[in-house]
């Protein structure tokens, strides 16, 4: 019986020690796991802190680009401030080298196509002036800038206008010339306050959405140096349009109802493929400037003679049928002034236009008279 009791005591002690050892190991494992979790949380917190710091530094740098002009808060960023020089093993920032400068530079270096996300914290800005930065994309958060009056992103690499642009109902000027825009979304027509739109020199742009005519306040439109083959009807239907540049496209004809543009006073149509002008162009009562140089015009509509408000017109470099020269007004002793005067007279072209029309009319009468004479002679011979 004693032997059995001793064995039982030894077994109990062994079991007790094993349970203690197991519990101790579990506690150690738990502590290790907690230390690991704290390390992970600490690393994540560290990374988050770095991200927050970067945003704050970038925001501080952007705030340095804010200035007040004519009572407006303007964000102005130019090429020199974003310029990055790269080679096989060297990257350098061309501006000042403060901490915030470096952070903004690194942000741009990592994603040069877009603007820093922290920019959304500056929604009080009323005007963007961002030029020659290589910007490829207008951020979708542009719709957050409800105070924006002017958006000037000229001379970048912007490829599209986001549909969110339509939420900027207070926007007055949108300037996107010298970019790579190929498509204008119909949502742009929701910018009901838009007065000035410039999308010149985008090359592949060749059409506009029909909803474009809803821009009731648009006065100034520059579509030059693109790929339009006709003047869009939605442009003809703009009720407030006063200034239009369609130069440097591939226009082959003008609409017969062009006189619907009742308020248009300036029309640039140089460097196109126009072969004739519609007679109704003479009914554009507000037109005072008309540039038609470098087209394929063969004649000038006779009704244009009665365009009393037209003070500047240019027909240079067109294969006109008649060779008409303006009479010389100067004496031999005023040759230099004569050359300058003749250049001005030809450039303005109003006198040339009227003389051309009169000469065309005379020749038409001469041809008609000759036809009548020949017909009379034929009748007499019979």
C-alpha cells in the first residue's frame, strides 16, 4: 500500500509541473504575440504618420502658391517650379530645397500626370493657373471646387475633360489650349455660367456634343488649330457668342444659316479649305472683323458690299478669279509711307473687297452685253 501511495504522489507532482510548464509556455507565446502585434501596429502607425506628414508638407507647399489677384484667390504653378531633370542615375529638383519642396517634388515625381490629392483641401481657390507642368489628367475631385471661376490648364498634356466638370455651375472661363483633348463631354453644357472657352491646338478634336448649344452665356470660343471639317451647328446656335476662332482647321464650307449668329462681331477663318462663302454671310449685321486668308476662295459674294459694319476683312492668299489691284495714292517722295499704307489697305481689305465686287459686276455686265449683242446679230442674220 505504501508503494502505491508513493507512486501516486510522484505522478501528481509530475502532472503539476507539466501543467505549470505548459501554462508558462502559453503565457510566453501570448506575450510574444502581443509584442508582434504591437510592432505591426507601431509600423502601421509610423507609415500613417509619414503619409500624413507628406500630405501636410505638400499642402504647405501648395499654399505657398496661392496669391490674391483682382480680389480672387489664385493657385499658380508654372513649369520651373515642377521641372524634374533625370538621367540614368540622377534626379534633381530645380527649385528651393526646403523639406516641403522636396515632398511636393517627390509626389510629382512619383505621379507627374496628376495633382496632389491634398489639393482638395483648398476648395476656396477661385482660379487655377497651372501651365507647362506635364499634367495629363484633370482630377475628378475638381467638382469640389464650387468657388472656381477660372480654370486655366493651358500648355500641358491633358487628354480628357472629366464629366465632373459639369458640376462647376459657377465656372466662367475654361482654358485648355495646347493640350491633347480629343473629346468634349456633354456634361460641359451644365457649366451654365461659362463665358469663355478656349480649346485651341488640341489637333485631334473634330466635334462637339449637340448639348453644347445650352451654354447660353458663352461669348468667346476658340477652336482654332484642331480637326473640324465643318462649323458645328451647336456653335451656330449659341445665342450670346460674340467672338469665334475656327482658324487652322479643315473647314470646307460654312452653313447657309450662318446669319443666325446675330451677336458675332469677330470671326477668324484663316487657314482652312473654304472654296466659297454663303450669301447669307452678308446678313451678319454685327460682324466687324472677318479673316479669310489662306483658303481656296474663288470669288467674293456681291452682297458683302452692303456690310456697313465690316471694318476689317482679309482675303490674302486666296486663288480669287479676278486680279484686282488697289490704286496708288502716294507721290514718289513718300515711297516708304506708301508701302506701309498699301500694306494696311490690303490687310484690312475692305477697299479691296468693294473694288473686287465692283470689278466682278462690271465684267458680268460686259459678258451679258456681249451675249445680248451676239444674240441680236444671230437673229438679224436669220
